């Protein structure tokens, strides 16, 4: 029976050196050649999926925390934030000292005056040609899947506003908020893939290490947390495997026929 495997990126596919270990690459190749489906499942938009991930040969992607799902370059699910909610959020953010971007199926858009945010992205392992600074804001707002906010202060004010209006993930150490439509989660993206492929949930595997993997790990037939995962994820996982820097993923993949 064909299986479907979903992989978070940072701390799961990528080790602390931000590389896919060679052993993991070999196992991914073996599993794909055996007829199984391989998906990246990430909070990132497609624009921020690095070339090393693209070149690894995945069948598809569950991106923007589940708001964008594609298989073999075909979009099978897209969950845009309603324009009215985007517009209202922009009005609120005018009262906050922050910078933000708009993330869509194809590209990421950012105001050229947001120098700090742009400088941050320059050192990230992304496809920089997909970071667009000249654009029609109104047009982009109509097709936004995710908004990422960088705010050094006013976190409580932002959370109070978005808490019951959006799905969000708060990266406190990075002063960052990832905001999607309220009904968004990686689990929804996984569900859309399985429905499209007509494969039962019991034949699905999800691998992760962070809080935005919780729903996916709980939903998949086999929810796998890395040893380096947050405690909350380990508590709900079906199994905890080795550390990302200690060949944990490679060794587990070897057990899948």
C-alpha cells in the first residue's frame, strides 16, 4: 500500500547546519522510487522554500501552515485570508511599530521601506528572487494566504486583536507572528492531500518538532516527533525518534518499506 509522508523543515528535514543530511536524501529517494508520496509541510510560503528542498524531489507541498497545498506543481487547495480581514488588520497595524509581508501561492511581497525585515530575509535560505518589493498592494491583499509580522513591541496588542480572528503562530524569540485564515492548519492540508490521493489516514506519516506541527502530528496515522521537538509535541506524538543532528530521521525512515 502506498504511504504518504509529511515533513516539517527546520529541525526535522534540516539539521542545525540547515542542511538535509545525505542519509535522509538517500532514504527519501528510496521511498519515492518505491512509489510512496513525499510532502514538505511547512509554515513557509513556496517563495521561501530553498533550492535544496526543491531539488530533493518531493511530490508536493503543504505550505503556509496548510493554506496552500500542491501536488506535482498543481494546486489542489488554497485558503486565502478574506480580503476584509486583511484590510482591517492593516488598519490595526498602523497603530503598531512593526513591519510585515504578504505571502501568496507564488511570491512574497514586502514594502521596500521595511529595511529591517528585508535585511532579515537576506540572510535566510530562501529564493530571494521571490521577494517582491514593487507591487499593487490592493491586488496582493485579495490573494494573501499568510501575513508575517515582525514587531519588537506591542505583542499583547497584536495578540488581543488577532486571537479570535485568525490562526496564528507566535515566535516570541524572533518577535514574529505568522497569521493565516482562522480555519487553517497543517492538519487540514494533510487531509486535503489524502482526500485527493484517496489514501486512508492510517497510511500517513507526519514528522515535526514545533508547535505549528501539533494538529498535523495528532491527525496523521503515524505522528512522529523529533527528539529535539518541543515538549507539547512529544506529549501528543505516537512516537519520539532520534535527534535531527543524530540521524534520527534517517534511521526511522529506514524502517518504512
